[in-house]
């Protein structure tokens, strides 16, 4: 039988052999529950999210007014996980949540999977039935370690109180070191109520876990050589660069090599959009300049990214002429989807600090390639194919216009959060990102309902920074109950609800690929759209409003507003920016037939990107050769 790997091993004590005998007597005597709370305090945890329940009650009993961390009661366990994610992304710290066993733990599976896909450091503490009840199908028993095994970085089943401080020390370290990710600590009620002797700090036992942070061998000189030979380089930057806080180093690399910067969805803002070398997001809904640059580049420098299908489109047609440098802290990502010419395993910031001097030395010897023709081609794409949109035909608001107004009126230090859907793409395309680590969205898993709880976590971690959540009416309703948590915890989240009364992205695909068969897409939560709504009211037919989002916000003690026109929208945004003592929700009535453009159909080559209906800028493009020639006009 194969042994479990060191990071997936967990203890399982047969119930007939469980021994309560305490052999360690050094330290302060206390219960396991007390030790769990004390360990979080000694780890420096400042904020914890969760929902109580029977199997975790001993721990909650020890969370008191003088506990050093702030506990935030959410209304659903999934929301607790997403709030911890938003907190982690805002602060760069580990997000911590505490929930009960059974359904409480299984409700955490979605945020655990979400954090795993987006490399977000979480420690998820779950209650578990007593050791003697494990395997008996006891009330609210669920094997959460087994259930989450494929989607966690590490997991523990704690059966002894004495193990709690060490396990939490290890969990906190594992979650935030190497490639960040979620760690599950399943604590039996036996361990919570048992006695132990507490001491701090704890010695970790993690055999085999030694993340590589520094590049080894001659890979840096090999990478520098490729830069010296490249006339069409591109820096393809992913979420790993954000986790490594490498924004300034990426800008240095770009300035040194003149290489343009394109980003994945999670990496938006890693270098401010004001930098002329930033081309925006690439891929399925990326800019023409970003997607075109990657498709025509001769050197693709992949920094903390994983060649996701939403980026690459048809994989074997992605950046077909490029040699590849791949920098990633996770060796499993190297060569997983695209075989690199120069593989570099290490922390992005550490690698770039060593790579930049190597390139400087190479340039001193060999000079710097002439990239002017390459930039001429890129600038032609940017000029000919800027961000644009179709105007509504029903008198409602263009959702893209709303996003642009939100961005234009926002403070420079605003934290931006989205749900998942069309609004998410418009936000990524149209917000002017001015600071790194200001963008939170569910990328890899695409979790609808992520937005509101993540925004609450961002507000807690941001400590006074304004937080704007751009959400859709469909995504918002999956966790709208968290308005109560935001109100009671004084988290003044500002919510821009782009209400088109449909599942927008689903409707877009139904329009384009399913013969306009709008099956199970209409939400009937805001039918009073522009002229259509006016006609209904004139005929004495009251439009359907289930729910009425303004009344829903007010029912939760929040401020609710609604905007049908541009003037109303601008006034609502202005008022929202002035309110800082409670959450604010604005119900923007937007066009249900608005589309996210540009777009690459799933599985198609990025060369087939559609800028607007009927316009495919890269299909007949002939940017080839060394040095590059200007992009041909389609």
C-alpha cells in the first residue's frame, strides 16, 4: 500500500486504542480548546471568521471579550471562507476561519477549492465528533479530511489536545510558504475538551517540505541569453507574482528589457495601469493588444502563471513562435501545460532580484535588442482596438459605462472586489488599477457568491480603505445574507449591483452558441429596464421585482439606492462614496443584452479573437520576422 505523502499524512487513532494518558507536563495546563485560541493569538492572528456549531463549541466557549483576535460572525460557512480569502488577499496574511463539523465543514469545501485554485493562504479549522464516535455515522459527522483531500495543500486530523499548538504552527506556516494554499485542521471534540500542557513557540515536524525559493544552476544566465536574442518579448504575469509582492520588480524587468506586460485575471493591477508598458489582461476576454502581443511574441516570460485554458485558448496554438521562460515556485506547474525552454523554480521576487542583474550584465556585453518595430505593432493594436462597447437599445444603462464611472470616481486606494460573471470581466477590463494588491476576484474556480463575503473580508483587512464590490444580481443573491454580517461588524462595503435581471454570462453564451435559447436564465429580479419598464407601468402592469434590492438592503440596515439613468447613476455613486458608516447598495439597471468583448470562443485559437461582432483583428495578422513588423490592418 502506498504511503501518504508528508504533506497529506494525518493521524488516525483507532477508538479502541485511544489513550488519554498525558506524558508531557512542561508548560501551562489547559484544555485543547484553550490551547487552540492561545495558539492563534501567539501566531499573531488578528481576525477570524466563522460560524459556531456543536462539535466546535468548546473552542467558541474560549473566544471571549479579552481574546486578542477579532472574531467576525458570518451567516453561512461558505461566506466565512470567502471572507477569509478576501482578508488574506488584502493583507498578505493567512486567512483563518473556524466552523463546526458535518454540514458546517462541507459548506467550507467551495471556498477551500477556490483558495486552492487561486493560491490563497487559508487555515480552516473544523470541529469533528469525538474520537470514539468517528466512523459510527454520528450526528454531524463527515470526513472533511477525506472530502477535501484533492483540493488542500495539507490536512490534519487532531485527536490529542497536546498536538494542537504544533499542528496550528505547522498549518499556518504551510499555508503561507511556498505556493500559498488552504490547510484543513480537523479537531475532534476529544482533543478540544482534553487536557494538555501549553508551551510556545512550537517545533514544527514537516519532513520533506522544503519549498524552493531561489533559482539554481545556470537557468538565470540562460534566461538572460534568451532576452538578448529576443525582438518580440512579452512578460506574461500571473497571480503568483501578486502573492510574491513582485510588482515593483516586474516593472524593473519591463523597464530594463522594454518588454510589454500582460496579466492574467488575478494579476490585474500588479503593475499600475498608468504604466505605458501594461497592455492589460490577455486571453478569452483580454485586450487585443495583450492577446495579439502574446500570439506574435518570440519570447514569452511566464511569471507566476500556469497557462490556464482561459488564457491560452487552444493550447497548441498559443504563442506558437515563442521560446518560453517559466518562473514558478511550484515545480508541478513547470511543463504541466507548456514545456519551457528555461524552467526556473523559485519564488518570483527572489528569482527576479537575481535575474535582473544577470540581464544587466548581458546587456553590457551584447547590447540591447531594438524593440521599436515591436512597440509600433503593439501601439497600432492599442490605437485601433481600444476598450469599447455597444450602447443599449432599450434605454437602460450600459454596464461598461457604469464600471468606468465607478473607477473614475473612486479613491486611489480603493479595494476592488467582484463576483463572477460578465460584471467580473468588465471590471477587469475597465477599472483603472492604481495600486497592486487592490483586486480580489474568484479566478480559477469562478465561484458565484464570492463577491460580498470577500468584500467584507477586504474591509476588515483594509482597515479603513474604501471597498467597492462590483457584482451581478445573480452572483449577489448566492450570499446576500451576509449584508447582516457587514452591518453588524461596521464593514462599510459599497456594492454596485449591475442588475440585468439575467445570468448575464450564461445568456451571452446562449446568445452566441445556443441559438438564443434562454433556458433557466431569466431571474425576474428587476424587469423595470428603461423604456420597457416605462411601457409596462404605463399599461398598469407593475414590473416584477423579486427581490426589490433597495428594500432588501434597507431590511439589513444598509443604504439602498437605484439608478435607471446616467444622471441618477452619477449621483448615486457620489452619495455612496460619502457614506462610510454602513454598507451601501446601488441597484444599477443595465442592459440584459450587453456582451463582453473581446472574446475568444472556448477551445478556439486566440488568433480567432473577436474584437466586436464581425471584427477579428488577428486572423490575417502578419506580425512576423526579426525585428518585428507593424501589425497589418484587417
